[in-house]
């Protein structure tokens, strides 16, 4: 991957994290375990998902218009998914805030948006399936990164589902370890390049793995210390995880 493609790579990371977060939040809301007050507070944090999606689309399309160059990192289908998910989540938010339609109708609407977001995930796995490492990294970004952002939104919303404070970080740890191990496979080639004087790929890959370990450690800290998760710590962990995913994409 070319370093000049960094806006597209960052765009992909942001879109994968945000859509993954919505899938997790949507599934939790569909479970019916959130009371009305908790659901309302979660809805107040939906602008975070919109902000990430809008930033992702602006980075991708804005860079294309300015450069007037067609990049291999520009995926029209991914832009289409981002735009439709952005619009549909906004529409669902409006329906919930203004109580448009019955509860059953709004829940059906949410279910359709979650399914559509799931199709984005399936299409992404297939699209990245040409490479085992790329597929694992995409899955990790959507599920691990998305779960981390979703957990941040839930803690900010003062949710009462305490089991999620353990379930989400543990699941993230398992998949995060798989992602780290899969990306260790290409280290031999990067080591050879480093021995020839090209240290860039090796340094970027090691930095990415180190940052991912740090992000997972911060996410797991409340479990280890037997304390409640804090929004600020989760935000820091999310940012570090996003940087790690971005660097990993650069090194591939």
C-alpha cells in the first residue's frame, strides 16, 4: 500500500469502527435489555457514529476530488454502504426521538438497518478474502474496534448491563490476539527488508502491534482492577486502537 493512500486507509478504519459500533449497539437495543431511559441516553450518543461516518466519507471523496486520481483504495460500494447506513441511522433516530410509528414498527426498522450493516460486514469479509491477513484485520476492525466504540457509548450512557463490561472486552481480547498473531506471519519479510536498510515497514508493523496490545490492556484494566469502566479511558483506548489499525493497514 502506498503512503499517499493514507486518507483512504484512515477512511476505511473510521467507517469500519463506526459501522461495527452501530451493529453492536443495534443488537443490544434489539435484545430489549435496555430500559427506556438507557435507550434514550444511548440514542443521544448516536452523533458519534454519524461523525465518524461523515469524516470517513469526506476523507475518501474529498481526497479523490482534490487529487483527481483514481486510487485502488477507493471503494464505491463502501461509500454507498456508509452513506445509506448514515441516512438510515439518522432516520431511525428521528423516529425514536419523535415516537413516529409504533414500538413494533420502530424495532422492525432498527432490525433492517442492523441487517443492512451486517451485509456491509459480509461484503467486506468477501472483498478482503483475497488475503487471510486482510480479512482478519477487517474483521478485527469491525468487531473489536466497533465493540470498543460501542462500549464507550454504553458507559457514557450509564448502562446497567454490567455483564457487558466483561463480555465485550474479553471477546475483543480473543479476536485481538488472533489479529496480532495473523499479522506476525508477515514479519519475516519485513525483517529481511530491515536488514537491507528499509526499516519503515518493520517499524510501522511493530508499532501497530504494540499499540494494539496497549489498547486491549487499557480496555481490560477495569476487569483486572475490579473497577467500573471509565468513559475517558475507553475513549483513549478507542483512539489508540484506531491508530494501531491505521498503521497496520499502512504496513500491508
